[in-house]
């Protein structure tokens, strides 16, 4: 499967339906991160609540983002203990990240233009959303390639040669030079 999703379809055909169904792991990579609400179980709730529920059910969640989240996101984040206390939730910041990707259980992924924001991926009104595009795919070779790349990023493989380290507020790895 290789499917193009545009605008609100990203939300209705992937974020709302597939993301909450993760069983083993969920990896999210985004440049920008803000307060984002989704309709789940017949009510609108912060995506952070969905992530917290996934962590409580044993799903490992990895969130990689480029800058500090917005103030409402930070305030909401503190309400969800599993995101603070569980080893199943991992979050790193890398200012060079510009990718927007979501991988679910290693069997399905979305790669596109949408950041982890209400206007990008959330349940915003059609007239207030960003114009976004991306692809959902389940091709094993592409999934493996994307997951390998995300692992390298997560493990700090790029930190050794990063020429933007002075702008990094929280380096993934410490360099002993």
C-alpha cells in the first residue's frame, strides 16, 4: 500500500484511525510540536492523553522534535504521569530535525509535510488547517530504511559531525573531545 493523503485526510485516515491502534511501538518525528487534540472514543482529547494511554497499555512511544513545545503542550504534558514516569516514553530534542514521520509498530508509516500541531495533524476546522500532503505506506523495505534512519537519529549518530552543536539545548550524546 502506498497512499497519498492531503490536508484533513491525514487526520481522518491516519492520525485518528491508525495512530491510537499502535500495539508495540509508536515513533513520531516532527520539527514543530504544539497542543494537538484528536477525536478518540467519541470525545476530543489531547494527543498527549492518547500517547499516555498507549504507554499505560505497554506501547513504547518515541517522540523526536526540533524545538521546545508550545506552552499549552508543556502544561498538558505535566498532567500525564506515564509520559513523565514510564521508561516506555522517550523524548529527545534535536534542532536539526525537519522530518515529519510517524511509524506504527514497524508495519505502517506516514511521511509528509505536517508537523505535530493542530493545524498540521489535528482536528482543526478545514478553514484553519495548514495545507499538508504526505504518504502512508506499508512497504517493508521503506519501513526498514525509515526506522534505521530514525534509530540513527535517536541514538545520536549524527551528533559527532554536527556543525550546529552550539545551538543544541540538550545534546543527545556527550562528546568527549
